[in-house]
C-alpha cells in the first residue's frame, strides 16, 4: 500500500534532495543525493537522477512505496 505525504511548499521550489530530508525520508541532504543517484526516485512518473532538481507545487515525487504530494501556499 502506498503511503502519501502532503508537503506544503513555502517558496517557489525545493530541491529534490532537500525534499527527501524535509519529509523525513532520509537524515541529510547528502543522503538524499545518494538516494536520487541510485535511481530510486521518480518525479511525476519519470525517473529523476538530478539531485538538485527543482520540485514545484503540483508535482508528485515517488520513492519506493511513498508518494510525496507537493502543494503550494
């Protein structure tokens, strides 16, 4: 079963590795970069390998069975 996390964006965008840290899916931005580099992260259904990819409101980030739904303010 997929776990859904709602993330409220308080700026124009958040970098992908930081999003993983801010949602508690990893302990640090560096660990977030390693997870992205491993190919385990998908943005809007497409594999994303850019560690600092800009994530905007309305996008969905998926890693394993967790979906992060990014909402704007």
